[in-house]
């Protein structure tokens, strides 16, 4: 039986098309994916992301522990900062990608992917041994909304009572609303300006109702995927897996090899020094057809990889995909073929960012 978020009944009332995702029964779309995608690109949309996991790490060695399991560098950061990065296995494969919120000196909130909550938490508990720190899974307490699009900021204060105009990208603050502490961050997974709001189930349900009453477009997982894909953002299970390292996924900027230590550091350093066998690239099709996850990619008469995510881009109209290919074929403008229904379709290696992002810096 799939779990339900605190907004499940609201999705059903709105007639959402529901699908299983990450162990939860989630809305794929309400109206249609294109309408919801365009609402976020040009106006504003709201997503229920209460399925995401939250783990609170506290204690005198909380920062030391986070540094140990996390590829990015949180040392000495001011409270209110957010970091994107990965937890890795010793071989460099990815346990998960996540956001780390620095709440206070020895207090961190780790936001992890829904499908990986149990695995990630077990990984943290295994590796926290020997540290003077505690990791507590708070996933059942928090509900979470993502309010995304160029019109997001204009809604936050008048509609939700959340004053967050001064927040810049990848920062957050805690706001007291009606006796409750709510976390608001200027982050997102769409390539647009926007906010993520964490609070109790009651607060999130009330906030959702206000947004829907104000005619904000509710958005499902369908356009969450098309939006993140267009701007080259990875999805765990597609562009990052236990066999795909951040170096292979072209995410080395979030792997701080100048840090003293972290799990997987040696493997990543070796990949950087000696090269990688495979790499995630963008491909634009020159023939007709839509590439989908798992379709083979070929060149020189042989299979060189496979599509990790593929769509006809809603904003550009082009058939594009991300793919894991042999490193020898990863250079820009390299001609390749994607096998669609057993027929080769010509393509060319391009940048993974198929659409230009617009964040508030």
C-alpha cells in the first residue's frame, strides 16, 4: 500500500491523475502536463512535495558528521545557508543527492528523496557511530510545498503571511506564523524562481487551500520532471545511481575534493585524475522521434550507452534527452544515434541545459 501525503485528499478532490512514486500515491497531473509546465515557466504553480524526507542532525559534532557523509563543504557556513550535494558510497556511486540546511551552529536539516528515505536514514545511522551527534528522521512531521515560477514571490506575503523578499537563492529562514515555526527557502527543482515551505501538516493543508483558492495552478510530478529536465537538473535513479558518480554525472562542482575527508572522496579524486569511462551528456535529435528512458544510444555501429531521461522539450519544441554514454563520445557536437522502436534516429551531443534557467541571485 502506497503512503499518502497530508494533501492526498486534496489531490483526489481536484481530480488529479494519481500514480505511485517513491512509495507514495502522488499526483501525476491535474489538467495536463503542458499546461502545468507552462504555468511554472511563465506564471506560478504549486507542488505537493510532502513526500520528500527530512532528517535533523544535531549535537557537538553535527557539522563534522555532515562533512563526513556529504560531498559539498558546509564548514563554517552561516546559519540560513543551503547546500546541494550527494552522499556517496566508498566506490563513488551515489547513495542520494540532497539539500543540507544549516539551521544553527550544530544543527542541520537534510532533505532527501522520497524513494530513498529508509535507505538514506539507515546509511546515516550506520555512519554516525563514533560521532557526538544524533540523526532523527522527521519526515512524518513535515509537509512541504514548492511554489515555483516568476510570480512566486508576489504570493508569499499577502497570501501565506511569509515575508521572504530578502531571501536570495539557496538561503532560508524560519518564520513564526500563528504560533508555529515554518521554514521557507528560496530553492526549487524547476529552473525558475521559487520557494519551498516546510511546516506541520495543518499549516501545509491551510497554505495549499489558500493557493488553490487564489487560482494558483496545482502541478503534478509530470511537469516536475519535464521542468527539471529542461534545465539539466538530475533525478536520482536516472542521472545519479549507485553506479553513477557525481563526476560521471558532470556534477563535480558539488564535490569538494579540497575538503579534509568524506565518504567516496578517494574514488572521486581518482576519477578526476585518471578519467571516467562514461559520462552524462545532452543529446538533441535531428530526426523525428522522442527518446525515452532506457533507449540505447549508438555510434560507429555499436551501442555506447542509454537514455536516462528524454522528452520533447515543452519550451523549445525539440526532441532532447540526457544519456549516459562512453566518455569517448561525450564531446559537444559528436554525432550519435538513439534507437527509437529499433530504428536509429540521428542526434548530436549538446549541453544538458536545454532551456536557460532564471533564478533570483
